[in-house]
């Protein structure tokens, strides 16, 4: 069930981040094999952080009176694999500790940003035509709590292998 208020969205995201980090901290040096393209636990965290950065780009563009490039400049949703690969190559140099710190920091900034936005417009599926028929809250939930659940599932799959 999708969050109905910004408080629910952030509370869920906080809980899922805590759960993800508990697993990631225990598996910080793990190579994830087939569970995540031969990448590392660190790469899961940097992937999540990179999507937070994309979210900030969307809001910055909107605030500048521009239509955000969604999901990213030069990419469509059909190019999601290529976009995720580009994000991986851009952020793969971070250590686990750096990636963890960056994720926690961007999570906090994103939650603070959501609290500053108009709650009614945040949940309005027609407020931002560049999102199609999604609300910004739905996209935020995908970049926060639902994405953390994905990360935790990747780690669980790697542990089970």
C-alpha cells in the first residue's frame, strides 16, 4: 500500500533504510555474483544514492522552470539498463564507508526536501505532467523505501547463493 502522507512516506523510507543498512553492514565486503551483475554490496548503496541525485536534478529543473529530463538526460525508461550501468560506472569508486555515508546523507536531504513541498501537490497525479500519471510522492517512494527493499532483496539473493 502506497503512503498517503509525507509522514508515512518518510517513516516507511526510514524503516526500510535501517533494515537495508543492517543487512549491508553485515555483508559490506560481499561480491554479489549473479544477484547483482557481479557487483558489490557497496554498488547497491551507490545505486540508491545515484537515484537520489537524479531526484534532486528533477526538482532543480522544475524549480528553474524547465521540464525535467525523466528519468535522466539522454535516457528514456526503455534505456533503464544503460542508465543504471552509467550510474554504476560513475559511482563505483566509492568505498563501502563512503557509499554508506553518501546514501544516509542523500536520504536525509531527500526527506527534508519532501517535507518542504506542498503536500497536496506532492500526491497529485496531475500536478507534474512530466511524470505522466504518477505523483511525485509515488516517484519518491520508488527512490526511497521501495528502492531500499529492492536493495535488501538483492543482498538476500546473494547471501542465499
